[in-house]
C-alpha cells in the first residue's frame, strides 16, 4: 500500500507540473499562435470544446447535419453523454471548464491506480511504480490533462 501511495503522489506531482506548463505556455504564447478551437483555457480545446458545449447547451436538435451556428452539429453525437453530465454536475461547485479538466485528471489518476495494481501483480511493486511513472510522463500523457476522454 505504501508503494501505491508514494507512486500516486509522484503522479499527482507530474500532473500538476503538466497543468502548470500548459497554463504558462498559453499565457506566454503570441496571441496569433492560439488555435481556433481553444476556449480561453489551455486544456479546453479540440474535443474538449465539444464536451464543454454539450455540457452547457445539450445535444443539438438537428441530426441531419444542417448548418448550426456556422457549422454542423451532427458530429457532436460522437461524444458520449457521461463526461458532459458529470462535468455539468461538478459545475455547480466550480466553473465548467475547471470541472471538465478536474474530471479528466481524476479519471487519469484512477487509471494509473489500476495500472499500478495490475503491474504489481505481474512484476512487483518497484516495476509497477516505474511503469506508472513512465505512463504518466510519456509525451502523449499531456492529453490526460485535457477535459476530454
């Protein structure tokens, strides 16, 4: 149990560093470099923007892909409702964008806990801790910080 707690504390430290680097990079970047799908929040962009809109407005009524606010809404049906529902529930105690990022990071931590348990059963606690730390720090792991699945 001590190995799991120590590993998870290290993972939380890594997650906090990734979030801070994201905030620092978005606020220090040239305004022209901000992507069009970014939503005033470094971790609410691309797919996370769709989850944010669904949590705020619900799914659009047009299922035929008719134009709606400058684009089509048909692609939104690809986004399952659990993330927007939980994000909207959390938004009663925090802003919606913060709720989505918090939810995503909590799910990542739970996933790292399961990964640790699985790896510990296969190869032992030390190797499991290394496995989880590699998974938490590999370059693609920054996507775990965004408010999306």
